[in-house]
């Protein structure tokens, strides 16, 4: 079952986060820094302390096999937008040996239940075009509401 993560989970969470970082570095090497530096490793503690959101994990036989890190976003009203509070999935990863076994779905169900219980308006996530997880996100009910495009001047 999925549960909120605790500081003692940081090392195992970072094993999964290192995998996510590698995926990003391989997909956009000119954008993401190679290596899983100390600052990246320590970033998980912001989520474990509950300051900006939370981390949740699924554990099996003492090993964390999936994790999600969620930001709570509180956007004030502006001349362009209405005020809103929503959740943003910052990172999610399932151990490669446990994929397609429902772990990701259980993590998403946890995030959805938490957001609903807190009265948030929605859950956002962003995914890079090279990431093949898009099909999973769509199966979980996520839809495109905004697209970012780029024109690479270096080509």
C-alpha cells in the first residue's frame, strides 16, 4: 500500500530519483546536468519535511518500489487568472522490475485522494516529449491542457 514517506525513506527514494534524472539527462543532455549531485539528492528532504508538498511511497518487503513527489501550488488571483489551489506531480517513478503491476496506479490514486481531501481544484503534471510514460498518464485520466513549444536556435 502507498503511504506518506518519512525521512528514513530518503536513500531508497533517491535510488528511484536517480533513475528519473538519468532518463531526463539521456532525453535532453543539453538541458539537464549529468550525475545525481548532492543538491538533487537533498531536494527530497523538502518533500519529506512537508514544506512544499509531500512524498509518498509504495514499499514491498522492506524495499521502496515506487515513489511520487507532489507540490501544493497556491496561485493568487492576478489580472490574467483566478486564484486556485492545486497539486503538481513533480516526480514519479516505479522501479523497473515492478512496472505494469499497478504500482503507478496506486501512487496516482493516493495523489488523487489526497488532493480531493484537501479540496484542491486539480492535479497537474508535465512530461517531456521523449518520456514514454505519456500513455500511462493518459490512462490515468490526465489530458493535455497546455503545450510548450520550442524553436532551437542551436540547430
